[in-house]
């Protein structure tokens, strides 16, 4: 059970996977979030519910507002997890 909606939890999971791609390992993300490596991997994989504390820690690590993480504005759609380049949508 979580205080976050399913969509918000999905957005936090997306941010976690992005941070893992940027750092290289779940261990690095877990250390930065001050959580266990298996806990972070299970959260990102959808095996555990994501709570507000994790959302706040992810936002702090990403240096964005928690609203951006919850709303799915981090990372922006089309952003490469490795280099951070974002492809603009064709109009």
C-alpha cells in the first residue's frame, strides 16, 4: 500500500531506472538514496510499492522538484539516459 497513485509510482520507477543508467549500477543509486541495493532494484522492478520518502530521495538525488518526479517530467521523454541528450519531437 502506498500514498502515491499508480501513475506516480510508475513515474518514480522511471526516474530510478534513468538514474541507474546514469550511474551504472543499482548499488550506486542505492548508496545515494541510503537504501539497500535489493530494495531499490525491487522498487524499480515493481515488486514493492513506492512511497513518498523514496520519491523525495529520488528528487533530491536528481536535483529536481518532487513534483517533477511524480508528474513524470523527470526525465523528460526522449532523454538519453547515458548522455542526457534529448531529441525534440518533430512538429
